[in-house]
C-alpha cells in the first residue's frame, strides 16, 4: 500500500488539509451568522435612534411657535389689566 514514508506523509497532509478546510467552512458560517445578528441589532438601534431624534426634533421645531404664543398671552394679559385700570380710573373720576 505505502511504498515509502513519503506516501504516508502525503496522506497525512491531505487529511490535515481536509480537516483545516472543514474547520474554515464551519468558522466562516458562524462568523456570517454573528455578523447577521449584529446587523439586525444595529438596524434596531438605528430605528430607536431615529425615533428618539424625531421626538426631539418635533418639539424643538415648536419652540418658536410656543414662544410667540406666550408673548401673545402676556400681551393680552397686559392689555386686559390696562383696560381694567382705565375703567377703574373712569369710575373713580365719576364718583368724585
């Protein structure tokens, strides 16, 4: 079967290459599955960050509108108080 030690060496080398190839295929498969899981988690993280970003951007876009509303409310209250004081001043001047 084996004519010399060199044939045995070639058989052992072929067997080692076979196992090395099998291990490399197995390792590549698991690396691909891990990367697929990481991609899925990164997609979910991206969705969460996008949701947070949109919730932050919307209120910040409403701040100028809110500030204008507060200014109008303060102006309305100031005008109301001035009118009320003017009416009280007229009533006091009539009573005298």
